[in-house]
């Protein structure tokens, strides 16, 4: 299924915290990222890709245009998706993740806006976010090719002239020859990535110092 | 699930590509062509008939073994957007630390080169080549002056780098929190705890027979040993790598060990392998490398001084010098985040056509490297077989012991596993040692970095390495280190300094490995 990148505008993260952000001691455990699509009409969302950076749980809410003249509604399409099995340890902390429309709780048609709610309950991490966020929509189906009539409706072939005795059946011979040809083609297409084993260049291994780059 | 199917087809495609260049592929092709002569192979059902032929003649088993062997080192399937360095090591701070450590090693080697005015590599004059060829089987009698050479680094230097490893996003501040690391390693990798280890090492449990415990003289052999040997012979007859790996988790009988290890590592003695080894030998004779001096020095300092291994000194040179020239080892950098050192032909700096790796295998030996080879000398007597087994063990396991990575079998995870096991299950001992300034990892690091080679008695070491092969993981080294501390806990509680603690643990050659592991994992009241 083809997919097409949708240009989006990712707004800055907003921390949700009780009390004044500047004076309180602890670090926020919930962040919200809004994603808008300023120049795109409501579209069918296919896939969301991003690189995690120490986020433990992800919730996604989507604003969908249900009917032409009603205001768009917010719906939760992914709830508490676990990115880090143990929020205190590093497992899954910097992984690349893809989320597909079939994993979502609702139908992802006519998406207008996205909201990602990131949660990291562990106080051990200094910050957390998601990076390299990319949204994809369903690509156009490949255009159907129109075949010329003689190709799509071949004329039934006439019965061949009766064979002389002792000759093999031509259709069997041709199928065998085809198979042999396919084998030779496969062998010719083989290429290998093994090394030859020489470590010098043209018989010379006189080196400078080791390079640092 | 669509995702899993596409992952699987990607893995299959990659393994097929890898195996296409191998000897096995050429042999299978030859066999397939030869089989066309047979009457049961028909052209219409060519594919099925040849598959059936392979099954009957045992070639399918060989292919299965090869695929199994590739899968054991294959990195897990990952996201298409992930760049290649992310596949090898997902954490950026680890890649950076590894990069700066490698730079340090390169600087050290370069300065040795310029100070001593010895080139990194030179072609030997013909007379010297002849002399070396004559002396090939007794290179140990050579006494070159190596006093000016020093090892590039020792395990304790590497430990200092690991201690300073920090995740920039982690709370490393002063106030002690519930997750402060009281040990030396300060990165929060995920390690197994004892319930998870019990499940992982279930075949080492109290109810399962073990070689190393149930083959001692007091136990009648009919109870376990005879049956185990019989099963081992059957596994060897079947030539199945996966079955051998499962079997060896309970230990390997001494008589079958060499063949079992070769089967698990998928090494069969082919004429091509002997030729390959001879080619490497020719490379050693033709070229003299600076790292050869480091190898000599290492062997003289470590293996030659060891009571068990000094007899194998000549073998060690024959293996290690060839190892430095083997470019096939470069293949392991596909799943190892480290990078092989690079250099250019003299006068052609910066031109990519003249870029080469130095040493040709990309691995710079350090102090104690030869101890990875020494125990294998007890099992294999032909140099080419010994060489192949060592090379395979290195690219599967030993490279993880001197490289910075977050892999569960990497040395960082092993250190963290050791420290967390000790801290959780022997808190008093851990606290006491920390208070007297004897952090336990400072003592156990050298054991783990050498996979206990040179510290345990040889038969015990081989029983331990059986389990490394059986579980395809090095975590058992950390468990054994913790078990040794648990065993000597009473004595350690009475020491008052790091030197005294080291003295208590200086000699572990009398210890029996399997009872210690069993007691620590399955019989300790927690």
C-alpha cells in the first residue's frame, strides 16, 4: 500500500503540571504535542512514524471532520501505548516506532488535527519527547492500465497440423525449455558479497599512521 | 500481522544473501546439478524433486545448521527508518563513548609507532621469510626484545571508561534516590533478576542432571552420565546444530566436546578451510605487522606464565598471527558497533582506493587477548581447526567483552548484572565492600573480561564455556562472578581493605563452577 508524506506543523511541547512550572521542584510527567496540517484538506491517515526519546506511554487524540458542516470532534484513537516496558530502564527508550491505522481504536478518515500525549512516570529522566515525527496518508491507487483488445482477449489459436510420428509434443518441449532458461537466468543474476581476502592494495601494504576519521 | 511477515521476509532475504557467498552454497549447487542425472528427478517437478533429494541425503540438515548459525548473531528486525548504526547500537551516548575510546586506542598505537620508529606494516625480505617458515612450528623459542613495547590497553583501563559512561538524560545528581546505582556502573540498562535468570537457565536447575555435578565419582554413572553420553553420540550422528546447542546446556562429555562445539559453531573440516588457513599463514610470512609484537608480548606475559597453558605457546602464535590477517573477521562489524581502524597507503592519504584496514581483521589485541585462545588448545590439535573454532567464538561471543554496547551479553550489561545481583541478594556484603573502598566490580571485572580463562581450572572453564555456547549468551559469566562472591562471603565480610579482598579472591582455581551456579540460582534463600 503506498503512502504519501503529509506536510505538518508540529507545535512546541506543552508540559502539563499542577502548580507553577517555574517554581515547583519536580519535573513534568506529561507532555502534549499538537500537530496541525495547515495547507492540507482532511485526509485518511495511514501511518505515524517517529523516533522515541525516553517516552514511556503514548496516547493519541485525533480531530475528525465527520460531516461537511458540523464542527470537527476530538476522538482518542490510541490509549496508553507502551513504548518502554520498564520506564526506569533504557529498554525501548530510543527506538524507531511506526503506528498504523489498523492499530487505532477508531477509523482514521478525514483527519484535521492530531494531539500526542506523552507520559513518562519515572523521575529518573531529565527530559522526554518524540522526534522525527512523520505522518503518512493513503497514497493513490496505481492507475489501472487499459490493455489493447487483442492482448486482453486473445483469439483462440487454431489447432496445429497433426504431428509426424516420433516427434515429441511441442508444448511439452517448450515448457521444458522455458524452465531451463529460467534456471540459467537465475544463475546469471547471482552475485555475492563475499570478500576475496586480500588486505593489501596491489601488493603493497606500506601504511601511514592510523587515521582518526 | 503484516509487520511480522514483512520482517520475516526481510530476514530471509538477508540470510540468503549472506549464504550465497559461502562454500555451502557452491556445494549445494554442485549437488543439485549432479542430481539431475538421477532418475527420480523430473524436469516438470524439478524444484520439489531436488528438495526431496536434499532432505534424503542430509544436505537440508547442513543448510538448516547454516541458517541457525546465521540467526544466532543476527540483529533483531527493526524499523525501516532506523539508520544502520542504530541497528548495531540504539543509544547515541554509547556510540559516542565507543568512538572516543577507539580514538584513544588509535592515538596510543600511533604514538608507539612514531616513538619506536617501527612501521605499522612492512614486507619481509626473502631471507627473513624463509627463516620464519622454517621456524613456524616453534616460534616460541624466539626471544625478541619486546621491552620497549607496552600493551595498548589492559582490562582495568577499559573498566575506567565503563565507569565513566553516563547517559546525559539520566538523573545522575547527588541526592540519593531509590534508583541510585551504588556500584560502579551508572547506566540504567535492563538486566535480568534472579526469577528471570531461573527461567532463562532452567536446564541448570536442581532437578536436571548436569555434567560438573552429576558425573562426580560418588554418583553412580547409571543415574545420569551414561544416558547423557548416549544422547550426545546420537546428537552428533544426526549432525543437528540446534539439537546440539540444547544438549550442551547440561554439559558436554569430554570425549565429545570438540565435535559438539564444532557442530554448534557450524564448522566442518573442509579442504577449503585448510587452504584458507595456509593462505593466512602465507600472509604472516610475507608481512610483518606492528600488532604482531603486541601479540608476542601478550603471549609471553600471560599464557606462557600460566601453569596450564604454557605448553601451547607455539599454537597460540600460529593462531593469533593468522587471526590478525583474516579479513573475514571484518564481517562481524555488521553487528558490532565498533569500527575497524583505517589507514592509507603511504603517500596516498585521503584517497579512498588506497584506504585499508589495519590490522587486516580490524581487531587490535590487548593485554590478555591470547587467553581467549589458550583453553581451546586442549580440544583441537590441528592448527586450522583450532583457528576456525577460535575465530567463530570470537565473532560470536568474545568481541562483546571488549566493546561498549547495550547488548544483553555486552560487557556493560554483564557488569551491571553482576552488581545488581550482588546488591539485591547479598546486600550486607555489598555494603561492607563498598564501605572499605573495595567495589566488587573492581575484582570481578578481570574475570568477566577474560571469560574466566586463566582463573578457573581448565576442566571447569570448559564446562562454563559449554553453557555459553548452549545459551548463546555471556550472562552466565556475571552470574558465576556473583556466585563466587556469595561462596566466599564469610571471608569477605572480615576484610578491611581492597588488597585484602583481592587476596581472598586471588585464587579461584579450586572452585567447582556448576555447584556454585546451581546453589546461587536455585538454592539460595532470598
